[in-house]
C-alpha cells in the first residue's frame, strides 16, 4: 500500500481556515498554507513550534472567533496621524474547507499546554477568545493537493470600520 493511499484511508476531520483575499492567491499559487505563530508566549515570538490554524465551525464572526478580535489582522504598525494600522486584512473574506487526517490535528489548548504555555497567559488568551475551544492546529504546512474548497464569504466588516 502506498503512503498516499494509506493517508487517504486514514480517518479525517473537516476543518476551516479563514483568510483574506490578498493571501488566497499565494496559498493557491504556492500550493500550501504556511505555518505561523502558535501564541505560546506573550513575550517571545515563535517560542514553540509554528502552526497552521483551523477552526471546527464554518462560520467566522467578528468579536473573537478563532482568535481574531474583530475579524482582522494588522501590521501592528500604527499611523501616528490617525492611530490606525498601516495594513489590515479582512480574515472573514475567504473560508478554505479542508479534510485532514485526524492524527495530524491537535486542539490548540492541548498543543500549547504540551509545549509549556504560562498558565496566566493561557487564561488571558481564553478571556479574549470566546471560541478558543474550536481552534485546531497542525505543525506542518498544509498542502492544498489534499482535498479542499475555497469560498468567498459575505463581508462581515468593511474598510470603514478601521
């Protein structure tokens, strides 16, 4: 039995990754969703293994879903004239639906506990992320040759919001 065939026969789970219009083309062109910060430490970037983020629910709601406070991410660099970030991305624009082998997927909370997250920092993250129990991670880039679907979603936020 080939590795690819064995992988397709393994039990899978359907998960959802949300991204912005700008990132979709690179995900499709590069053939993968790269790993990024796992939020293991408040003070040290990339303190633990980087991860690709997924959620268990197909909806993305502003106000805390999947760790995005208002559905956006920003550069963190603020324009001193207006107090707004120079760059922001609407992470509610695109939903990528994937099927992943269950053995590769970890609940985010179990992952960060396994890698030694500070208990107070974990509690702080939980308090600002209402749906933290729905977050899943994998520690390898996700390759889109695996089964997936991408959907443009109705806009939940507008540029005027920022």
